[in-house]
């Protein structure tokens, strides 16, 4: 084989590899869209296709390289209000089945509207997220309809709304009571979580044991700058509940970072169908709630809500 032919073959091999990688990336995106539009095979409400976001692609690549999800998101520049991270491993032909088994409720969560994907070999890393909304703020003396090309008057002094001071650990009992009140109010009147309507269900009660477990996970996420249901030792919410001797039949966990009040964090969970469904699940009878400041990150407060059906 002459040198030109060898070079041409090498180039064709490179193009073939790139085409394969792009196809695999597209297949993973397509699989997510199929599951969203079909409601995970008809088991969940259908969701609109997620918008592909290149910043989330970058975050998924950094996650695959070993970064924690929260760190990868921050480094990519994506400001997330809520996130779901899914890692699957297996043949491309089984991507839909693997995603369905891994976490189909997150894949079809209507509150998660954007997606990023990274693939290496038989492994695929998927990030679904909802961007943090930054409200448009106008000076107190203007409204959007008063803006025009006319000469502007002398600028008025800038007015700002003072931000509430961060919650302190000593306020935890008051915060817990407020979260309990909000949760039981919505359980008492019923709610719509995405396309799924829930009838009124019995109230939940606070558990000091569950609050302690929730606090442990909130502090761990804040101290180590990550945002996952599974902790760094690989334990699930149910594992953490069992570790303190609590006898449980079913465990649900909602997490969040950023909100600085009980009202804000509960509303955020109610706006996300999968989190809302946890709150409205009639099987849950006890709740633990906790928050911790993120000292080593820019995420503000980390929140953990545990909802549990105790074993009787």
C-alpha cells in the first residue's frame, strides 16, 4: 500500500469513528425523548422533549471524568434549579431499556426540561436539569412599558430589597414546623403533580429520628460539595434510614439546594412532578426535614426531606 492510500484509509477510519460517536450520542438523546413522549411505556404522564444543552454535555463529560455532579455543573457554567443524573452501561441497542430501569421517573420528569449527554465506550452519562430562573428586575421608578428612546431623567437612587439573612441551625424547629404545615396543607386539599391528579391524603407527622438522618445527608452534601440521593459511601436514602434502626416499609427523599426558606423549597418540590408525587404519596406517614449551609460551594442551603412509611 502506498503512502497516499495508507493516509486515506487512516482518515476514513477516523471519520468512521467520529460518525459512530455522534450516532451513539444522538441515540442516547433519542432514547430519552422516546421515554419522555411515551411516559416510560405508559406508566407515567407524557413529557415534552427535553431541549439539548451543550453546557449540560460539558457537565456530563466532567462527571464522567470523575467530578461530582454539582462540581461538574458549576464548572460547565450551567445554573441548575434541579438536576437528575443517570449513568448507564451496556450496548447501544439496549439504551432505552437501561434508562427505563435506571430511573425512568427522572427521565420523564416534566420539570426537568434540558438534557446533556456524554458517551464513552459502552457507558453513557445523562444529565437532565431545570435551569435556575433569574428574574428581570426594573428600578422601582420604572416599569417595562415606560422604557423608550426619550431622554432619561436624572437617575434616582438605586433601591434594593434587603435579602433575608441565611437560616441558622437554631431555627431548624421553626422551619420544620413550617414545612410540615405546608406539606399537610397540600396533602389535605389534594394536588396535581404534572398531569397526575392526587386526591386528599392523610397528614404526615414529624420524626426526630428521620430529621437526624436528613440532617446527616444535608451536611454531608454541603461539606463535600455534591448533590445526589446516593451518598459518597454508596448508601441510598433507605440504607441511611435503616442504619439508625428505623423500621421502614417505604422511603422517599426529596433534595434541593439554593432555596433560603421553607416556603420556597416546598414550592420548588411541588413544581416538579416526581418530587410532588413523593409529597402526595398516601403511604407515607412520617417526615424528617433538615437543611445545611454549603460552606464550600455557591449553592446556598442544601435541603433534605425524608418521607417514610414505618413498618408496624
